[in-house]
């Protein structure tokens, strides 16, 4: 420099990379939290739909109708895919078992694309 002073490199801007990394970390944590909530909400809604589908099938069986056809109809109305339906027993003592699943909206590679639930409902007398 002209006046004989040495030029000293300042620390201005040294915090910028730290701020950028901190913001990126917070965004990543928030995104993972949203994905976790998405899976949790999907699992909860699928369990509720499975219960509803099984109960509707059991009510149809008690009326003498086709339990699995009614369960499939209600699964479609609840926007879940019914993978299996089985009725065990007779018209008086029976259990309807259903398996339903639903696609997860947002997901990370390596995580399952669907959540599934199994539910049972029926009319079983004479136990105990």
C-alpha cells in the first residue's frame, strides 16, 4: 500500500458459510420431519380404514350377504386397496379378516411406497 501500512485480510464474510450450512441443516431436518409425519398420518388413516372395512364386511356377513364384496366396496370408497379378505366360521360364529394398503405421498428412496394394515371383525359367541 502507498502509506506503508500492510494490508490485513479481514474476517468480513467468514460467517456466511456457517449461516448457509445451518439453514441447510434446518431445512433438511424439517423435510425429514414432514416425511415422518406423512408416514404417520398415512399409517393412521390406513388402520382406521382397515377397521371400517372389516366391520362393514362383518355386518354384511351377519345379514347373510357377501362379506368380502361389501368390504371391497367400502375399501374403494375409502381410497385404500384391499389385498386380502377371508371369512372364517359360519353365519353365526365368524371372523372377517381384511388387509388394506395405501400409497404414501412423499417418500425417500429406500422407504416403503405403501403402508398396510390388517383388521379383524366378527361375531363370535361362546368364547370364555
